[in-house]
């Protein structure tokens, strides 16, 4: 049997567990906050790209998605909400754009004429298709 001096503090397992739980909870909260900020930034970026392509094609918000109201489309364009993948696929099919364009700003898979106009208006915010290396240098796509 081990005898401990009376004046020596006793380490309780529950104290370390509580401290660890608090640190873990704080890290989770920080991570969730960072993720929420990233999601908000993504929603804003996606919304801008949706608005650009809608305006270039001359469509109204009502004409964009069959199952979405004008108000819902407006919330997607303003970045208040992120467009769900099913609605994004419908937009891609209707406008001949790609999911990469909507969610990442990559022009690969976008109809060449539309991609050319988008690139011409927003070159700092979009990624050109890798096969069109001459873009931005006065060269047209193939």
C-alpha cells in the first residue's frame, strides 16, 4: 500500500477529463465557426456565378429552375442560401454550364461561347479551362 503525505494534493481523474472535455468543446466550436464562415463565403461565390450566367443568358429569376420560386432563386444569388445539388444540376442542364463552374468557378464544361463571355467579364474570379491556355492573351478558344 502506498502512503501519500497529507499535505500533497490528490490528482482526480475527473478533473483532467473535465479540462480535456472543455478544450475539445472549444476546438469544436472554433472549427464549426470556421466551417460556417467558409460555407457563407462559398454561398456568396456560388450566388455571384449564378447571377452572372443568368444575366448573360438574358433570363429572369423565375425562368431559372422549375421547382424553385423567384424568392428562393434570389436567396441563392445573394448567398443567403447555397443552391442544393439537385437544383444546380437542373441549372447546368438548362444553361450548358457545369457543376465545377457553379461551385468552384472553373470554366471546364461550360459551353465555349458562354465561357468566353464569362472569362471576359470576370477573369480574376474564374479559372479558365486548361485546354484554352491562350485565354486572356487575345486568343479565342478553339
